[in-house]
């Protein structure tokens, strides 16, 4: 079975995948959605739990205004409709880590309605994903199964934490598109400051709804709005990395196609992704809205928002990724690719703009997007925790621009910078890495090599690209310090090409 863009080749014909995602983003707030209990990572079990979170009798929820503001801010960033009147509902189900026996969520009347997100593919093309809704809800606690072979422990620190559930339309067609969509939404949320986007801690995770259909089914759905053209969907819960999202989708699509081609049918169910075995497995049958017995929460009044307040929030929005990408291309002359990489990480973009002042922006982008990004990733560090400050990258680029060092030598300098040996200029001086621009010194080496290798010299006249051998030998003899442009110019003159 091979995949080509949207089409998957099966034994009995061609198939296509259709997906919608539900992104669960933890609201960046110091307290929970309905209580004053603290929110934070790393506290001891049940140290951040109020009587409301633990569902003690008689305890009533009080809505956190700041969490509402963060949801409105996110909706505006997603170019979505802000509903001035919304409602909280009780979603009834039982888990040991859900002390109330229900979750306070929003069902029929969410705080944010339809919007859209423009997403870039790796090849530079883009596609639009429709947003169906964003609603606020409280998180459940956490069941811990590995402390005792005969008992399950419950930690309620997370219980009541504010979540935004961002529900997309089924407009996503490939596993790579799904990962790109989550990456773009994460970039928007982090830029807005409404979620820290830490997927490793579970502060942003995705439920992926996957279905397969024969080629053409998706177009029929877009024309008619009839979901029956898309096939039965299965939901993969709580996937928390871009790589796992892609792996889960690819496995699930293959699983569904194999069942259908063998004459079976797909059961609508909730599944989990096992990153070790790289497969999905059944968790439970998929609940419908009726199974949750939604009804308006009697302890909470309908939420009514002032339109003027929404305008105030809108006026305070920062520069969003799409606008920043366009500005970086215009202001610094960057390619769409480089600007896209920079806007994918707010800290990276800020680092770049600080380093790029008065310098060759393309060179700065190369060093931040490539060498520095790679080293930080290996060290598990973000750009705002970089041991190399922006001024040192700017200084390194300045040394290249002034031809004090070559690009090749710059890589050596960078390694010493990463090792903490000081500023680029100090490293170049201490280690004697200044580029040789003395044409007399270069000519002496070139003359010696041509005299020692007459056969190679003669061959260059018939095959000019063979000059690369001489360039390499000159750089080797001069310990990589020779100016590459000067080396090439002198060789061409001496060899008559």
C-alpha cells in the first residue's frame, strides 16, 4: 500500500483520508476555571486542589474572568466569531478522576463560533482549515496506576484546570497536513499568550478523527455537506507530538482500509495511540452527545460578554504569525520558507529580529534556523534559554560579512561559541582563525600545487569543474583559512579557464 498526496493505493482501488482535529489547549492562567486553586506543573499530589475541585457537597463554581478573556483572545486570533452570549453545560460521565461525576463544558452555545486557519505545507503551498467552534471546559484529574499493583491512585491537581477545545472542520487530508495544522494553531496560541503550547507536559494535545473513503467522497461531502460520503470515523485520543500525530493517522488509515477491503465495517470508537508499537488500539465505543446527557449547568448563569470588551481585547492583540511572516519577508527580504520557520516559534522570531539589526538578515536567518536551532534541539533548550545570545550571532555574521572569516571557519567558531569559549571575535583572535586574504600567500600555494600536479592541471582545461580538486587542496594546505573567492579567482587565472 503506497501513499501519493491525498490518495492511498489499496488492493481494491484508491482511497483517501479525511480528518478533523480537536485540539485541547490548557489556558495560560494562574488559577483554575471555576476556583481560585493554583495551576502549575510539578506540585505534589493533590497540593493544588480546592473544595470546589474535589466536589465537596455545597461547593459552587465561580467563573474565572481571565480564562474567559483568554478564550475570546484565542477566538479573535483564529479569525472566529465571538458569541456574546454562551452557556455552560454539564457533560455527564463517570471516571475515578472526575470527582463531580460530570464535566462543566459548553455544548450547544460555545463562546467562540466559526473561524479559519491558513496553514502552510512543507512545499510552500497552503490550505485553509475551517474552525467549527472553540469552547471552554474544565479538565479532569489524573489516575495513577503504577504506584501499587492492586490500587489506582487519584491526583486532582489538574481537576478544574481551564481548557480550550478547538474543533476543526474535516478539511485535513494527509498526516503531514494534520501535523502542520496543529503546529500553526500552537504558534497562534503561543503568540497570543493564551497557552504555553508545551506538548510534552500535555498542555496542548490533539484528538484526531480519522475516516477513509473512496476517492471522490470528500468532494461529494464538500458539495452536499453529507457526512455519509466520508465513511465512519474513529477518534484517536490525546496525541501530544507532531510525529505521533502523523504516525497515528498513517496507521489508523491503513487499519481501516484493510478492514474495508476484507469486507468488514468500521466501528465508530475511541482509540489510543501506542508510540512504542506505532499502532492504535481500541479504548471504548465512541459516545454520542446523547450519551453524555448534556443539560445547562444550574449553578452557572449564561455567560454574557460586552461587545466593547471584545473590542478592547482585539485592540490588544499582538502581531499574529501570518502578519509577522509577511512583514519579515518585506522588511528583511527573507524567503517565504525562512519567514515561515521563524514565525513558527515566537522566541525564535524575537531572537532573529534582535540579531538581525544592521546585519545581513539572510545570513542571520541561516544561523538561527539551522545551526543554532539544531544545537538547541539536541540540548532540549528553547530560544529564550539559548546560551548563545543574539548579539553573538550578529557578531559572527559581521565577521563573515567583513571576510574576517570564511563560512567554513564560521562553523568552527560556532562550535567554540557553543562550548562557552567567549564571543566570536575573541575566539577568532585567540585561535588564530582569521581568513587569509593575502593573494601572494595564496598564489604561492597554487603555483606549488600546479607544478606538482601537471596532469590534474591539464585535465581542468578540458573539464573546468575539475578545478574543485585544486580548491580543496589549497584549502587543506592553508588549514581552511584561505579566502574561497580569492582561491577560485587565482586558480582560474593560473589554469587559463
